[in-house]
């Protein structure tokens, strides 16, 4: 299935030359306007205002794929949670709506691209 144009428009300013967008997911539970984009190099979270911080503007967080040492997912009827364990010991989590069409494919793609790395299980 082709990538919707609205996602390409959202993530294109963040992409480095030659970087490819592989999957996208909504991560806008709890009154945020946040999208996750998985590229061939990193995971990008773009948040633009939303009800919690309407005047904050656009913020972007990026996690290079080699920094991810473990990926955990927890599912429920309304929310999927993805928890990333990073090389420096930090833990980053995102809540994704279970009913969104992009959630399952994005989590599958994240597992697939991190599977080739030397992934260690969290203790």
C-alpha cells in the first residue's frame, strides 16, 4: 500500500538525503498530535501542538536505529505500547491506537529493521 501523501509531507522536511520512509503510525493518544515515522536509518517522532500544548509548535525527536537495543510491545484493545530500550540505558515509550490501520504494520516494520542488529534483551 502506498504511503499517504499527508505523511510524506509531514516527514519530508526531517529526512536526510537518500533516507527512505518505511512506515508511519499515529501516536496521538491522550490529546497529542504525534506521528511516528520509521526510516531506513532512524525512528522519528513529530509532534505538532495538539490539545495538551497548542502553542508549543512542532517538535521532532529522532532515535537512530543502532541506538535501539530492545523493542517491547504491549497490546490492548485500545492502545498498543511500544517501549524502546536504548544503548545509553534510556527507555522511550510511545502509545499507539490499536484501531489505527498503521499501528500493526509500523510495529512489524520496527521489529523487522531492528532484528538485524545485535539486539540484547533488557534485564
